[in-house]
């Protein structure tokens, strides 16, 4: 069991309101990712849930019980820190066993659980090493091992992979996801890496300046962003935004279209929208599998277009772009999505 | 020093300092060895003659030697224990966000800036004096018999004074070490369910192991040669109760004017210091490499 509920949770440091009222319902066994720009309060919100910071207002419930005033150890959560925070003078075994030892569990139970966790995480050969004798990825696994042996109600991860190189990050991403499915334990995972968010999450919380902008599945956020911020934040390369007359023609203040929904040099006549843009390619990025075009369109600005495969277009070429009419997002003056 | 080249370079750069240090040490050492082999009393100038190891035999079989060796070890050991235990506690206290922390910190450091002679005088005349001292006043206002510290507990009194002088050093080094303890480690321990005591014993104390060994090493070097505090307060007495090796050598040389025997004593002290240093460096070195 591990259902976590936030009711109007607020946090201020002195006069600064960092979390401005968060309401959230995290279902048991789900994998929830907090994303948002740097400084938006992701870590703070996670630490509030962990109990490492006191809330300024609101309530935190775990499985329906109010834990707002309960100390961290009694909340039954475990946390994986960005810096791993391993105990440097203890062996891997000692690190993983520490929580169980503090809970006063019998020795043979501790030994059994530590061996079990080590086996799951491929740490068995390293049990008697000190953390400094391990690689970054192995340290990361020890930190995860320390979290899983206690069989917590939920795991809290604060950017656990950000110190690893790209290849290892992809591998650990898979391992963490697989482990979470296998243990079927609720997980809250903080990251500012979109790919991690989109690939790992059952549901994503998009945070901006201490507010929850949207809470939904990755595809919901991608297909139906609630506002300009989410639309711009989710998706890479970023969604194109166009204002002015073009948007007014569609009864919106701003319209947005993703680069992958802009057709390059389409055949046939203007589409239903009559929205063909002609411009000059300023930069063309050839990735092999995709081509990204940054096109200067007079009166509209730079439009990014993404074409599958190699398009054979280079900088300086003139291209015609046509947004997919069905995939245009419309936003009002406040930045909120106008539903169709 | 990873490569052959950096090793050679390192040695070459060190050489001048090492040579200078050797000359600095070897000249006085050679003179001491020379004097220790002479019968050389300042009361009989011009009567020096070679006597071989007689001075050593005289110094080592002197009952004062064993007594002063014991006093030296007791003094060093007790001061180490007091300064480290209290030093850890003070450092833990100063690490907390208490009000007026910077002022308290300054006050804790203060004794370190007081000269040994001055602090010994202050303790002797203002604090521990059986008639006009602060302790005597406290005891008599409580209706108790004042203690004549230097007569009744002479070695303990010296230990108290020296520990008071060295506490700031220990506390300061341990405080800086405490402040370098990763905050996330303490939080991880908190999440793991460790209380204040468990966190101290499993996280904080192991983190302090290294600075503690450094404190032990440095303090031992200085505590082996404590002199001013004894000279000012008890003069080594009553009897031999507060005579340590350093004071014994002094009394041989300048009270009995026996330079030969004092030089022999000096060499014995060097040997003792080296034996102690050998063991300390081995224990500490293991800790420092970790
Ligand atoms: N102890 C503190 N005292 C005062 N301000 C704080 C404290 N901790 C965090 N803040 C502020 O709260 C805001 C949110 O910080 P937080 O660490 O939650 O950001 P984040 O979303 O995790 O960012 P990042 O992605 O860079 O880790 C920041 O503006 C930060 O300056
Ligand atoms: Mg953060």
C-alpha cells in the first residue's frame, strides 16, 4: 500500500513562497514523475513528502492517514538522494543493512534481505567493498538497494541519474522502471530530463514556480497540454508558437504546433486551414533518423520542423511548411488551452 | 604522485627543505650526544672528562626518572582524553544553530591565545588559590572546606590547566570536520530511522575518526614537553608528584647544574618521544590512508 495525497500543501522559506498550494493524488503502485524547470520547487515538494521539511500549510496523507506531523522514519518512505548519500565508512552490506539495523530487525532476517536486494541489483560481488571503491552506477545501485530493503510504502527519487553518463543513464532508467514494476511499489521521481519523464512515468506532474500546471499521463500532456507552459515544456524540440493575425484567424491569441506536425514541402494545394508558410532554412540538423529544420518565415518568425529520415534540404533553401490542421493547439490571452 | 617523473620532481623540490631541517636538527643533537658522554657540572668548570655511558646509567636508575615517566604518560593520556571527549561535545554544540553562536565560538577559542605561563598564573592565583581563589570562594560559600588544589591534587590540577589550554584546539578542528559532514548523509540516516544517538555513533563519530587522530598526534607532540605550567605552579612538587620528563631534565641541568646528566636525559626523552611517535604514526597513518 502506498497512496499519497497532498491537500493544499504550501511551503515558504521566510518571505518566499516556494510551493504555493499543491493538491495531488498519487495512486498506490504508480510511478509519478515531477518535472519542471530548475528552481520550480521539485526537490522541495519531494522533501515535504519525505518529512525532511515541515509544511507551512496543508496536509499530507499516506494511505489516508495524516502524516503531516509524523517524523520521516515513521512515514515508511525511503529516499534515493542525488548525491547517493552513502555512508562512506560502511561497506555496501553495512549501507544496505543500516535501515533494518536501526529498525532492530533480527540478524538473520537482515542478512537474508541484504543478500536478496544485492542479488536483484547485481551487487553481490561488491557487498564487502566501501562506497569509494565503486563506480558511479554501482553507487547508484547501492543507494537504491538501501531504499528497497526496508520495503517502503513508496520510493522517493531526487534526480538519481543526473550524475551518470548518457549510456549508463539509459540503462539505469530501464533498471529503475523494471524494479518498480517488479516490486509494485509507489514511486515519486524528480527529474528535469523530459525523456526520463516521458518514458518512466505512469503520470507526470508538471511544476512551474511552485504551482502544479498539469497532472496527467505522458500522452495526455503531449496531446492535450492544459496551457502554454506545459505545451512548451513537454516535447523536444519545443512546440512552435505563433501569435498575431495567424492566430486571430483561428479565434486564438496564440496557436501552437509541434515540429513533428509540420509537413515540409507538402504536395497538393493549400490544406483546409490555408496555413502554408514559406521561408528560408537557417539551420538544418541531420540526425540520420530525423531532420530538424529551423525555418525563418517572414512576419511569423522561426518555425521548427521535424521530418522523418533524410530530407536532403540544406541551409539557405526555400521551403514550404504546412501545419497539420488537426494538431494545432489554441491558447487564449491567459495562456490556457481553448478546447475544440 | 602518480608517475615516476612527478616522484623525482617531488623529491628534488623537497631536498633543500630536508637538508636545512637536517642541519637544524643534527647540530644540536650532536652537541647533546657529546655532552651526554662527559662528566660536566657547571659548579666545577674546567673539570669535564669523558665518562662513557655513566650519565645514562645515572639518569635511568634515578628513581625520579620512573616517577617522571609515569607522570608524563598520565599527563599526556588524561589531557588527550579530556580534550577529545569535551572537544567533540563542544564541537557538536557549536555546530547547532544556537543564538550568539559567533560570540560563543570566540570565547571557546580564547584560551588558545593565552600564553601557558599566563594561564598557569591565572589558574594558580585567581581560580585555584586555597584562600583567594574563585573555587575556594564557591566552596566556602556553600559551607564546604576549600580545597588546596596544588597541595592535595597536584597532578590533577596541572592536567586541568593543560586540558583547558588544549580544549579549543581540539574543539576547533573537530568543528570544522563536523561542518564538512554531508547534510544529505544525515538526512539519509534520518530516513533510515536513526535517532540522535545512532546518528552520532554510526555517522558522525566515524566521520570524526580522522580529525581525532590528527588531534591526538599534534597534541601528543606538545604535551610531552609541557613545562611552563609546572614551573609556574608546583615547581615539580610536592616531592616528585608533578615532575615530568621535561621538568626533570630542567632540574638536572639548572638546579643541580649537571649538564652531562641533563643531556643524557634529553636523549632519553628523544628516544621516548620516538617510540611513542612510531606507534602513533602507525595507528594514525592507517586511519589517515583510509
Ligand atoms: N532551505 C532553503 N531556504 C531558502 N530557500 C530555499 C531553500 N531550499 C530551496 N529554496 C528555494 O526554493 C526554490 C525551489 O528549490 P528546489 O530545490 O525545490 O528546486 P528544484 O525544482 O529542485 O530545482 P533543480 O531542478 O535545480 O533541482 C528555489 O528558488 C530555492 O532557492
Ligand atoms: Mg532539485
